C-alpha cells in the first residue's frame, strides 16, 4: 500500500508522512506498531492542546490511514540502537500508559527514539527551531533596514 522502501523489522522506527508533520512509532512485528497518540487514538495535533497522550498498539495500516510511511532509523549513524527484542519489549510495556505530551520536548518522535536508542531525539523540533530562528533573524534584519533607510531619509531632509 503506502509503504515506501523495505518492509519493517521489529524495533524499526516507522515514519508516517502527514500533511504538515511526521508521525512516529516503533514496529513491534505482525503488522503492528506502538506509538504515542492522543486520547482518541488519532495521530494528530490534538494531543498538543490537551497536554497528555496515550501509548497505543495498533495495526500499521490503520495508523497510516492512507498516508505514505517508511522505515526511518535515521539516528543509527549517531546512536547505537538497542537490540530489537529490548526495543519491542520496552514498547509493549508502555502500551496503555498516559504520558505528558509536548510538541517540543515529549512528542511521538521523542517517544519512539527513546525506545530505540535510550535518547529522546527529534529533528522536526530542531528544524522548526532553526527555521523560526532564521525567520526571526530575517525579520530583525528587515526592521534594521527600515530604520536605517528612515534615518538616512531624515538626515537628507535636515540638510
């Protein structure tokens, strides 16, 4: 269906491509993933508003809900993953638990990477912060340019 690339193996990180973001889970075998999602079971932004989420074990295709997804163990070059059995067991032990949720520090990617590597990692947040900082710098430069031009015009009018 919407799988891109190789079939997942137990312990793999699964990235679901949503419209404005990516959702993440850990493949636990037999076409199931464990993921951090909102209280109603939708993998969307409503958790961010509530501040809590729940860990669920669900069918891979059900979570994909028609969106493309792929195996993305993108941090393997930076971090050593735990053995697959340890990842799967840890994921299954989390099922049903309620967790605090924060878009910036405790989201679905943080949850999944913590299970695989023992570290909470999230490029989505890092990239968003970088782009926001870049946007702020551009805005500040624009404001400085307007101030400089205004100052120059004011000085010319005085002469």
